[in-house]
């Protein structure tokens, strides 16, 4: 009897506490709502998001759009239709939905946590943990949403890391994953391709460190200076260099030095009439200042 009484008293105290807490949190955006607290929103807002999620899983675009405002629906319907038509199967399974709104405002934010599994018609598959905020107006229609994703480690693609670095000798970084680098390597190389095809040696030199090394496909190694670019094309009649792909990578948890692997085809016509043409795989190494300091080249006849 005493234990039952204690449980009743505990539950009663929690109910009283819950009744007192009518608002919490704070909005810190730089607008007229700054400093306001949040309160719970309507269950109807949750229901409309839940219905949209069910129709999304059914790939029923028209049913999903019924939960959107007219303006927002018109804005996204074609993209939604194209997206869902590309899927063989897709499922969005919410497991937590919380409606909140800023005090004194009408729009409700439905905070939604879900698991989404995607299988494209082309065979690709992806598994995501999602956190989304659906904005619902006073008429219980969705007028916008934002999405944040955490890619499941078992997903077939989309992780921010992958592969493995071995190295020619065992070092402290042996066995680490590789990650994409995003320090402007793509932009530097695209400009370099353009300048190279224009046979503009001075412009080409802008991509390189003051001293750099070229390891040719024939086993020859050359150490060059920037001014060597000024005469690089003196013997050329024309050149055509077409990249197929660029993949800038670095070793995880190391300094920003990166290596961009480029697949390409190059054709040079020399003034003496000779022709040099190769399918190339090249690695362009970028130093801490974002300049190319080393190039390693592999080639085959086309």
C-alpha cells in the first residue's frame, strides 16, 4: 500500500510540473521573433505530415501534394514526381514527430525523425537517418521543409569517407580511410585544362608551385620551375586535352595536402608533323597553399 501511495504521489507531482511548463526553449534568429520561446503545436499538423510521409512511401505524388499548400505544391510537384518516378522502391518511416511553434505565431514546425530506404530503378541503394522540419500553416498545409541526413554506414554510397590508404611503406597513416578534398582543386584543374588547350604557358604556370616535379609515364622525372611553362608550347602546332573525370582525395585526419586523380585523353601535334596521343591517368598533388607540386602520369596508346 505504501509503494502504491508513493507512485501516486510521484505521478501527481510530474503532472503538476508538466502543467506549469507551458513554454520552453528560445529562438535566437536575428528578426522580430528573437528571444521568443516555443510551445506545443496542434496534433493536426502532425497528422498532415504523417499522411504526406505515407503517400511518399507509396510514390503517390498527387496524394502527397494534397497535404501541401497550393503555392508550395506547385513549386515542388514536378521535382517530386521526377524523384519518385526514378525509384523502384522508397520508404520513409517516421519514428518521432513533435509539433512546436514560436509563441505568438501561427506556423507550426513538425520536427520529424525517420529512417528512409531508397532503391533506384538503376539498382543503386541508399539508407538514411533523417531529421526534417516541416512547416505547416494555420490551414494545416505544408508550406516548406528542411532536411538533414545521416548516411547509414551500410549504405551503398554517399558516405563522406571510404576506401583505404596503404602507402608504399607502413606509416602512422596506413589503413586510414580516404575522404574527398574540396579546396578548389576542381576549379584549378579546369582552368589549367583551358589554359593548356589555349597553349598559354604563362596562364598554366598559375596552377603550380614555384618548383614542381613531373613523373612521366616513360619513367622520366623532371624538376621544373614556373618559368619553364613560358616555353612549354614552343614546339607544338596544336594540342587537345580532354578530361573524363577528376577525383580529389586526401587521407583522413591529416593535413590538407591532396591528390586529384584525372582520367583524360591528350593529343599533341608538333610543328615537325609528329603526333603524340595517349589515354592518361594522372595524379596532381596539391600543397598546403593549393598549388600543384607533383604530377604522376600513367599512359596507354588509344
